[in-house]
C-alpha cells in the first residue's frame, strides 16, 4: 500500500537537497517545482489529507518514529482522518494534543476503530538552543 505522505516527504527532501546543490536559477526553479507538485497532490485530496500531511511532515521533521497529532482534531474529522490513515497504510500514530477535550477525541478515535495503547514520549519541537527536542507525552494508537 502506498503512503502518499511518506512519498511526498521524501520527494520534498530530495527537492530541498537538489535546491541546495543547484548551480543555476533553472536548477533551483526545477527543485521548487518538484516540491510544489508533490505537495499539490495532497492538496488535491482535500482538507483531511492536508491535516494529516501537516502532522506527518512535523512528525518526520521532529524525528518521531510514527505520526504524531499534536493539535486539536475536531470531532467531525476523526473518522475521515482514520480512514485517510488506513488508506495510506498508516498502522499507528500518537496523539499528544494538550487541549482540555483531548480525552474525548481519544474516545472518538476508539469509536472509529483505533486501539488506545500506552503513553509514550514524543519530540514536540527543537529546544530553545536547537540541540535537541522538547519532549511531550502522547497516547499511542493503533489502527484496526
């Protein structure tokens, strides 16, 4: 099963590398276009895919092993997000949102067919000095 989010992340990483290595404006333009084309594929999939993509990109940038959602997920989006992850072969994710209704969102993920697992530590963002990551706590979820 193809994971468009992983494909897009890798394509953009390659484009960034090509941009840095480019010696001409045409080379830099081609790298920018490759990155834009990759991201446009996700944009064409709609809002839910874009939400998953933002979380996926941030998770990879923060060197997390699996997808982490660290922002509010609206109740109406839980089932669609779950479906989108399943369609892209994502088998597990973490939920580290600190909002007051986070436990209700976890319940909706359970109702959508996810299993709530153990609490784990995730990388949230680079620390103040850029040498490591601020840590946060998350629930690990598996998709059934």
